[in-house]
């Protein structure tokens, strides 16, 4: 799948691709060790991207504490 968007959040690489379902996007996150992905609507990505990025950053901070 061709990426719609790709950017870094600290050490986390975020890639956005079209999901199989209409009007949905697949958000893929990878920090070199842990991979995570989830689906959001195009509306959520457009209007709540900042909140989504804060949650991704916080989730990956928590993986560092668990080690």
C-alpha cells in the first residue's frame, strides 16, 4: 500500500495508509523494537491528529518504563 503520510514522533516512525474499509486509515507505528497499528476514520485523522499523536507518544513512553 502506498503511504498517504509518514512522519516521526521522536523515535517513533508513523506511517498512514488506506485501510481495507472505506473512509478508514491504518496508522502504523514502529520505534525500532515495537510495532503497533490501529484504524481511524479519515475525519478522526484530520480533526484529532494532535490528540492521536499525543497518545502514540505516551504509549511508547510506557513501553520504555516496562523494560
